[in-house]
C-alpha cells in the first residue's frame, strides 16, 4: 500500500530519487515467510522506511542529490541502514534533498524540487525535504533525515510531521556522506511520538565505526511516553524570540503550544540565549562551510562518482569535474569555507566562530540549570513558495536562526506539529533539551499530540 500510494502521489510531489520497489517487495515476502515460521522479526519487523539520499546503501545509488554522485553506488551500508535492516525494516528507496544537505528548501537538488504535500506550490523545507514530504504524503510511516543546522526539524515543521535531531554522538554518522562533521546528526521523521521513540531505540546505540559516537547506554525511549503530563516540569521560553520579528502564524502556534504546556502542568520560565540567537547563525555559516570545504575535497573525479571525460592533465580533471558536478550553493559553501580557513583570515573568522560556539554551549548549560527544556519556533515562517527565496541566499540562511544554535551546542531537538494556518499550512514548534535529553523531548511531544 505504501508503494501504490507513492506511485499515485509521486508525479506531483517528487519526494524520491530512487525507489527500490522490487527489492522491497522481495524483502517483505521474505520477512513474511520468516514470521509465518514463527521468527521474531525485530522491533521494526516489516515496517517500510525511506532514507535521505546521503546515507550509504550497499548496491543502491547514493547521490546526495548531486550530479557529481549521480551514478555512485556505495559498496557498504551506513550503520543506521544496517541497524534498520537488523530490526526488520523494509527499505523503499532514497529521498530527495538539497545537494549535499546544503539548503533549507530542497530547491538545491540537482534533480528537481520536491513539493510540499499540503500545498504543491510550496517547498517541503530542507535539506531533508524529500524524507519529510514522503512521511507526510503517506509513502512510509518512517523516514530518516540528517540535521546539520535544522534539516530535520524545519522540514518536519513545514510538512506537519515529527522530526527529531538527536544529541550529537547519539546516532552513528558512519556511512553518512559528511557535510559538516562536527554538526551532522541522523534522526527520524514520523507521524507519532511513539514511532519516533521506536526508531530511536533501534538507532541510538554506540557505534565503534564512528569515533564521535558516544558509548552511552541505549535508552528505552518508549518509556518516556507513559507520563502524559508535564507536572513539575519547567519549560524555558526565550526573551530573544519574543522580541524577534517573525511570522504571526508561527507566533500564534508558539503561544498556543505554551498554553498547552501550562495546562499539562508545566511552569513556563523566561530565559535568555542572547549569543545563540544573535550570533549563532553567522558563526554557523563560517564553521559549516569550513568543514564542508574540507569534506568535499574528496570529490575530485578520481575517487568517487563522475569524472570529466576529456581532460589533458590531472589538474584539469579536478577542475572540470568539480565545475560540472557541483551546483551553485555547494560551490558557494566551498568558496566561503576555503576563504575562512585561509592563512590570512583564519583568526578573524574560523577561530572567532569557534569561540562563539563555545559561548553558545556555555549559555545553554546555564539555561538548563533553570529549566528542563526550552520551547521555540522551528523556523520564522511556515512553508514558503517554491522560488521565493532561491535568489537570495542570505534570506535562505536567515530561516535557520532558531535551529542552528541547537547543532552548535550538540543538543537534541524535536519539531512537532501543533496545528495549521487558515490556508492549511502546517505549523510546528520546537523543543530542545540538555545533551542525552531525548526522553524529555518525547515526553513533552506526546502531551502535545
Ligand atoms: N539550512 C542549513 C544549511 O543550509 C542546514 C542544513 C542542514 O541541516 N543540513 O546549512
């Protein structure tokens, strides 16, 4: 039924880059046989799952929505893919995204934009827009995305689904094509808090293949769903957000969610995260491109993917392959990244941004002495129109102001749908918690359902 839903909706939504229908049906049949024979298939036995196309899948193309990897087939599975398969999941295919996860609308895909299932002339958000749209359109109950500066939480909000960005180090990045390694984290999209918890129980395990994966014990996330009230909880709201000029519909969603928290027993506490909101964005757009420029150096036409044909020297091969293979936004990031890392500017930009990052971390640590979690919007606006921001990269970057600080501090954050605007656009709110506080987020999310 997921595949036929996909078949009927894909012509208008275009959330998928690769659909592995035959393999999925064969796998489902095999699982069915094993279940009939009395075998326990695992916590995701038979559950269809979709992956963002930056997670390596053995024998299945992994393009990162880039021309440079258009035909690249990885020889191995990312750890998250292995864990899903071991838990009994059925993979349906790979979802569209902004090229190399750089963007917030899926418009930077080399293979065409994805439409928001709630309003086809609008973007699904990004960079994991295909995954969010796929879950919203009913292609699968679960999809995975990656979040470097908001790419799970913002599209979840735009598409009216749940999206969790775990604590940095909770899910393995082994086999995730790196964008900014110190910020990237894989997490789930789903339509209920319960499904988010279930997937996290499968993915939230230590992986020796990723040196930044932390050896924390696997959590029983589903336990967090039992309480169903927020008695004794203190939830922080930001002075800076109250003063920020953003969309009225998002403001209303936030204040209604705050009311709901209070009704469920929480105490709302005003806090301040001045550096995070005022300087987080600017420092992210130094650090993330810096890391990206280094990570993307490997795409040289020799080691991976496509390679320019008629070059006369190795240097020409590098130049042509990268010129033809990367889109504008990726080139913009590489240029910015190499610039801020260059000898003359390193101290002024990269080093300074690292210092800001440290202050942001300290600021959050202080805030969490007073509150259990923090509520804020996932983005300043609901889903915008296709083409609306594409010619204004700075405006597109500004849309990440409320999600980026969370990555800078390595914290977990969840985006949940709390309603719809008059014209039918999904409206979300975001909660963030201290490191390893995913349970806190889930217990809040379930109360808001
Ligand atoms: N929109 C942000 C960017 O373009 C975040 C992307 C992401 O989280 N992958 O960098």
